[in-house]
C-alpha cells in the first residue's frame, strides 16, 4: 500500500508543479521593455493626477440630474412591462411604445411616430415591420393621400393593448402611491411643462453647441 501512496504523492507533486506553472503563465503580466514600462507608469501617474484634479463643480452628480432620474424610472418600468408583453406577444419596448401611441393617436405615419416618441426612424421602421409581421398593426395607404402610408392597430393589436394598458397603469399607480393628491397634480403639471420645453429646445434640429459655453457656433 505504501508504494501506491508514495506514487500518488509523486504524481500529485508533478500535477501541482504543472498547475502552478500554468497559473503563472495565465495571470503573469507580460514583460514590457523598460521604455514601455516607463510610459505605462507615466500614464498611470497622469491618470491619478487627473482624478485628483476633479472638484465638486466639475462632477455630474447623477443623483441630482433630472434626465437621469427620468431615464432610470423609464428603464425600470419598461423592463417590468416587457416581462409580460415580451413573453405573450413577442413585443419589444419600442413596439409597445408604438402600439400605445397608435391606440391614442391613430392613424399615424412612421414619421409621426418618430416625432411623438423621440426615437430615430430606423428604430421605428424595424419595430413597425415586426408589428406588421405578427399581425398587431395594419399598414395601409392614406385614404386622403395615397402617397402616405399610415398605421393602425389591428383587432389583434387592440386586444393586446387592452391587456397591457391596465398593467402599465397599475405600475404608475404603485410608483405614485406615496405622493399626496397635491403632489401628484404638481408632478404632472411640472413634468408636462418640462416635456413641452424638451420638444421646444431638443427637437430634430437641436445642436449641442447651443448648450456648450465657448464652443464654436455657441450663441452668446
């Protein structure tokens, strides 16, 4: 029995040496030339000094940045809703937003949807093609202008909408349940005012230079 134990020990030592060697090869930093190592060190020092130079005024505090709040809320609501309509109807977030707009404002063209949702035309077109393919949206020529293609929810689309909309309303109610009636009215009025302001200054022709101080083309 003893030779067998010793044999195992010898093999174990061999395996252990090979394992350590393999780990060293896998995790060992590559050997750089002295010049390259010096450059890396200098860059690290520069990064550290740059980080140290940041002060409170130059940091975008996301906790107090209103667009970030809106983005997080929208993403969380969309993710929750998608868990339902994604499985039942194969809908994407963009697809549901199109359906919600068509339910309230149909008939709409693809361009009209892009304007209402603030999404780009490529994103809208792909989602529309998907909705038409699964029978949730009808695409027809405008009765008053044959050159214009308009979109409406199909019967299947209306049935899906009637199932999804109450869930969307329930999520909104849960979000706002800690607010008083006065706070809810104020939030609605204020957010509507900000939305209209966004449409005014952040339309398709908006240029970032108009908000950047000192940039070429900035208005005084």
